C-alpha cells in the first residue's frame, strides 16, 4: 500500500538469522526495511515525510519502496503509478520469495557444514558441499510444501 510517512527515527539491526535491516519509527509506528538501498534512501528523510510502499502481514509492517517526497495520493498520476506497480510488484514478489528460499537453503547448508567442521579429521570436498546444498534445498522445498498445505 502506498502511503506518506513521516520518518521520525531509525536504527540498524540484525535479525536472529543474521540478516541486516533497518527499523524506522514513523508517524504510523515502527516499520522494518530489509532492502539496503531503500533503507539508505529513507534515512535521508529523517524529520521529513516520504512517499513509500508498505506491505503489512499481521502485526508486521515492512517498507518495500521509497518513492521520494510525499505525494498527493488523490492525484491521477499516483493512481496510474499504483496500477503499474501492481504488475511490477507481483513479478518482484516472486523474485523476492525465491531469494528468500535460496537464503534459507544457504543458511541451512552453512549450519550443516559448520557442524561438521568441528571434526578434525573431516576434509571438505566439493561433492560433499553440493550434496549438503541439495539436502538443504529439498528440506526447504518440503517445509514450504507442508506449510502451504496447512
């Protein structure tokens, strides 16, 4: 949803999974931003109002895009932009979702490899790393499939 937000404050943070993000205090409460470029652009609006794209999921609010200076949401120009953004955002949403699953698989593979690295006799080979990555991908696919069925 496109809206105008006053950026009151911000803080750089790190998720439990190690992903860096920025939290912004706005006139509409705290919101997260996981896109580094968007976060950097928003930091320039501290104490000002910016036009942004916000995605809400339950209690979570994430800033997805920064359009710049606040806009008049009633103008025709904004409506045309919103229609174009719906098409673009569905494509970007799929890419973003795929990137999320790739990241989960990578994190899982790194954890498996890290756990094995404590064995002093263990020698890391390319075939073994590929096998671990394949196992991680299959685990993520299974979890995704199971969660989509419930």
